[in-house]
């Protein structure tokens, strides 16, 4: 997601440091999250350019986000088979009874974009009928939104709702 028209891979660390110093709270969760996608080596390289408290928050949040996403990936196969409604599949033997995920461990440490429903189904789930496919994609997207809602908390920031309110106050928009 471009921030100020720049690709997130370019300089999120500079933007994070600037937003942190200027106390632009509204931007912090997105910037922390973008920075936390980088390998630890890249983060350590820029450590001296970040305010210390900002750097510590980034590391703590990075760990929280990796932990959350890894658990999501690990629990995914079992949860989806458990929770599918019986009348979704039109086949005699519901697809998800026999469906399986392959190499889902690749999702551990992957970036957040890799967690889209479409991508996970296409890359990791064995063949299922269109009804089951649609169900799984939607379920994954729902869970992904839940994780997105938790992103500010990983970095000790107020929720998106509160930040949105503050943003409206700053911009005077309603
Ligand atoms: Zn099916």
C-alpha cells in the first residue's frame, strides 16, 4: 500500500521515524506494520535511525504480528473443515471432508498480502467445488479482517476506530 505515493518497500522506516517524532498517531500502526514485514536484518540495519522507543515498539509489534499470523496459518486447515455449513457443498461427500492444505507452513513469516483468501486457496488448498472454494475464500478474508483490526494493538496504538476519529478531527472531515 503506497504511503504518500511511495511504494512501501522504499522508505517506510524514514516515514515511521518521522511520524513517531512528529507524534502523528494516525499513521503509526500502518507504518509500524509495513516496517515489521522486513527481515530482522533489515530492521537492525536501520535501528540507529529510529528513536529507541519506536524501535522497541516495532520489535515487540513484529513479534506479536508474526505470532498471530503463524497461529492463524497453523489453525486454518482444522478450523475450516470444522466450521463449514453442511449445506454449502452440493456433493454427496462434502469436499472439505477430503480436502487438504499443502505446504501451509510457507505462510509462517510471509507478508500480510500472502494471507488473502484467493491466494491461500489457489496456492495451498487441494481442489474443491466452487461453493466450497467461495466459502473458504470468504472465511479466510473474514479472519484476515479480524487480524487487521488487531494491528494497532500489536504496536500499542489505539484502535482503528479511535484513530479514524482523530483523523477526522485533524482534517475537519465528517
Ligand atoms: Zn464442495
